[in-house]
C-alpha cells in the first residue's frame, strides 16, 4: 500500500471512531478493552495522534514522551478527538516525502513518513473497532489487503522489538495464515519463538518446515484476533501457543 492510501484509511477510520464514540457516549464500557470507558479510548487515541503528528511536523529525531489526554469530557472530549485526528491527517498529507524523524519499530517502510502513516492507520482502525464495540451493532469491515499489512506490521515490527514478551523456553515454530489474502495464495508468516524476541518471516508459499501450531482465518478476523480483539478463527496444533499469544502479546 502507498503512503497516500494509509492516510486515506486513517482519515476514514478516525471519522468512524469519533462517530461511534459520540453515539455510544463517553461513559460506555469498551468490551474489547475491559478496563476502558469510551472517554479513555478517546483520550488515548487523540494523544497518540498528536504525539505522532509532532514527530513529522517538527522533525524530531529522538523519542519523546506520550502525554496524557486533556481533562475534558462529554461532547468537548469528542470534539478534541476530532481536532486531534484532523491535525494528524493534515500533517501527514502536507508533509515532505523525505522528512526525517524518529520511528520505533523495524517493520519494512520506505520512509519515516510512510512509517507514521501506516502506523496511525492501523492504530486508528483497531481503536475504531473498539469504539464500535462500545456502541454495539455490526462493525465496519476491514479490507483484506489492509488487514494483511497490519498483520505483517504487528509480527515483523512490534514483536521484533526486544520488549516483546512472546517467548518460549524451548524453540517453537508458530505459523500465521490469512486464508483470503489473494485469489491464488494465502498470506503466510513463520514466527520462530525462543527465549529471545520472536523472529518472523513472510513466506512465499506454504511456509518453511512443520509448525508446532497454526493460527489461521480470514485476514480481517485474524488481524483483530492478533491484536486480541477477537478470538483466533482457527487454531491447529499446540493450543498452548495460541494461549501464549493471548496472554503475552499485548503492546505496552
């Protein structure tokens, strides 16, 4: 996907998030994040939007702390989220393609601008699903191509970092398969687990070697499952590896 595609997705998903949050109300519980109410979701996501925009707009080349959201509530908080989202979209849309700034995980990206557009599109999509879970009703669909990209970013980006807690005492091999990725082929990843951070490769075919377990399903469902928003559609082999993912994969 191109950077402009990610920015368009971010734009759409943030508008959907705000609409769902407004409809649910800030007091509503967020079933997919049991410790949160909608106000927590808005404060967190809006703060992340402003944090990300600052790296691009001000070309910061080193990490900066993520601030808390504002002491607002009700309609004022929803309006603040809308402003935060619009500021991020406009910043990314107007940025120079060769802007240099800090990024924080190693998933393949052609530029820092592409990194932030991609990261914020996925951040917002997952949290839009959270907002719609608080509102109730049928959630908005996620395109398979975008979901496959999000799985790739999660596995080869977030969980390639030293802080990943998805580890095993003995080497194990986990396969992840998005079954609707293309007309002729699935999207397949091999995740090598050990006492070190996971090492993931995107496979061109069925995968290299027999896996101890496989997590599989349609790309959009699998994407949300790997972010611990839905159950994994299909688990074969050693179910303890699926449990390990569920217990240890949260991004902190």
